[in-house]
C-alpha cells in the first residue's frame, strides 16, 4: 500500500464542521485533514452525513458552523475559486438527461472556462480516459447507469482538477461496471487528491490510503486501513482445533504461551476433540514480514503455540489466523443505528 | 458574463429539444391569432391594438408554462447540484435562465410579425404603435419571466411552479381593473402596480420612462427574489 505522509501543506482542512437541517444535526463537529496525493475514503452507514459533508466541501451546502480550508481558499469566502480547482461527481451523477453526451460535455467545458479552440481536444482526451468513445452521439437519457457515471466522471475531470470529490461513485453498478470505474479512478488517482464516499468496505480497503468512518455525523475512526484493523490488538486471533486431546490440559498449555490474552473454548461434536479461539495481544503470523504492527517484537504466538503442541501427542486438525475484517470494525463502530 | 451566455444558450436549446416548445408556440399562435383576427375585420382598423390587448392575459399563462421547468426540473432531477458545483455564481444561473426564457418568448413572437406585414397590405398601418407594442411585449415578457423563474425556484414541482407563477402574473395583469376594491387613498398606488396599464401605454407608441422603470423593476425584483431563494436553499 502506498502512503503519502510527507507533511506538506494539507490540501483540505476541515475544522469543527457542523450542519443542521432545521433541528436535525446531520454533521456534528467534524474535523479532518487530507494530504496531497492521498486517496481518502469516507465510510459510514446510510444517513451518517457522508453526502452532506461532501456537499459542504464542494460548496453546494453552506455549513452551519465550522471552517473548510482548501489549499489557500476557504469556504464560504472563496467558494467560486474552490469550485474551479475541484472536480465533483454527485451521487448517481444527475445530468441533463435530454442532451447528447458530446453537447453536454461541450457545455461543461465552456462553463468551466476551457477556451473554444481547446474544447474538442479536451473532449477527445476525456473520452479516451473515461471510455466514452462509442457514446458521444447518444442522449444521456438512453445510457446505462454505468455509462452515465462515466460521463459524470468526465464532467468532474474536465479541467483536470487537483482535487476530486466523488460521492458513491460505484453505487448501483454491476460488478463489471464497478471494476471499470475503479480502474478509471486508479488511473487518474496517481497525481490527484481524491476523497470519495462509499459503503462498500472492500472498495475502501482496496483503493484508499486512509479511511474516515463517520456515524451520525461524528467521526468514529480516522486512520489507515492497516492501523484500523490492528486498532487495539484485539483484531488478531487464532482458531485451533485439536483431536485426541484433554481440554483441561490444552487450555492450561495455551494460557501459558506468551502473547495470549484470552482463550475461548468452543463446543465440539465428539469427545476428545476441542476447539479454541485464542485472542492474542500480539499479532500472530506477522513477525518478519511487517514489524511495524506488533510493537517491534519478533515473538509470534502462532509459532509458539505450534511448538508447544508439537511436544504433546495431540493432533492439530485446524490452525488458522483470523484478522478482524474491516466489516466487523465498521459494524462495531457504527452499531446502534 | 461567459457563464451567463453558456447557461442561457444551453437552456434555450433545451427548449427546442423537447416538444413542449413547439406545443407552447403553436398554442400561443392559434389562441392569439384566432382572438385577434375574429374581430379584426369587424373593427375594420388597420392596427394591432386587438393583438396587444390580448398579450398580458395570454402571457400570464404561457410564460409560467415556459419558465416552470427552469429550476423545478433541475431540483427534481438533481442536476441542480451539478450546476451549482460548477464555477458559476447564483447571479449567473438566475440571469442565464432569465435570458433563455426571454429569448424563447422573443422567438415565439417572431411569427406574429407577419400580422403587421399582412395588415400593411390591406390598410395604412402606423409603424409607431407596432414598434412600441413589440418593445412593450418584450418588457412585459421580461417581467413575467422573472416572476415565473422566481416561482420555479420555490418548488421542485413544476405544476406548483406553474400555478404560482400564473397567479402572480395574472394578478399583475388584472389588478388595475380591481381598483374599486381598494380604498380610494391607495387606489393610485395599487393602480401603478398593474402590468396591463403600463404595457398598453407603451403599446400606444409612447415610451414613457415610468413604464420602463416599472418593467425593469419587476424584472429586477423577480430575479433578486430568485437569488435570495437560491441562497436560502444552500
């Protein structure tokens, strides 16, 4: 995974952002920053305030209170300038449905101030980039959802903006279309700062450098995917099944291993078999490969466990590592909805 | 400036993509043509007074039908968000849509230029009132367009926008005929609000600054109210 933690000036700085709809608080005191070149995923259940946050970032909504700083500009004073350096794809790409794709993109180019003689050239580049070659002459109305989304992406990319804001760019698409959109995002994402919202966790995991999870308008997590998974060490556990073993002795043996925090005994069908879920305070299976996350120690509870059991005459029928998936983390953080 | 022209151009073309434009134009021409010419030969006068007398009433219903979609449809489809996140100001959007609607009404009036042409063949037509009438028609259309746009900005439902706009335009058209309902002390003030009065005065061929100021202020107030509504929504 690619991290960009060089402490250059942050691209977007959001502080104490709050938005009320009448009495309803949609976004509550949100603060976060986005570094240049970063791909930030905004996660949260429906109604958590993702879209509202993005709409305030793009100047469509005015915040009730709080500040948004984009490069040297701030909302609301320089909203117009921010709109010029930001490309935005709203949720489900609402476009003028009775226009031709070519006419629509030509209009967008004109409004965004691309000089007349460069417009056709730019449209050609975009049609190449977003795969619009065969559909330029069709009305937006008759396009499939995936194609509309691509036209929306072309709209957002028109002026080659430094910052790209995408609101659920893959929602409602089939797996092939999702893959296409993701490929486009990855292609354009190398040189740009991207913030996008989604509720597809695998998507966030595979494309984002950093994830911000919000729930009920509040930030509940803001970290890299890796760090989120190892949030407090509870993420790692080992599932162990033994045959021909004495559960009492096995339990004692496992408890004696360094790095084991808690052991859960599971029910098994036949006597003499036992099954444990072993929660470790040190990530198993990660020593040697990536020492950042196990506090710099090269002790591996999984290894120690195997070595200890080798000295007995029990038979290991299952030994597997279980890491906390982003999904469980997400559910834990946003539970109670 | 550029942005206003682009938005106006897009909206103007958009009218002619959908069949609504042709229906509205056809309806307008049939209605005014019938009512004007059915009495034209009875009066036996070579002027367009009968045609211009119809315009405020007809415009009260035709123009809100033309402007109702300008904001309502965008808000309903969601393209309003796309539009607002482009580098344009609220003023650009309101003015762009206003000029598109006004341009459409002007295009609708073009075929009626054949009336003075044909009348000039059968009688001695005074060009002054005709020119004044068309200038007045444009000013009246401008005022009603800005009211219609304001109505459209209030709601995402086009029918509601149409009814609101019609009600406001029709009120302005008939208010100077309702003066016996208002106290005598207010009568002259309320009478001044009547669009029909100002329009007929221009249509006589007399371009009075009071009438110009009236229509320009209606246009300004309508667009400014639209601007305030947009700001409020955001």
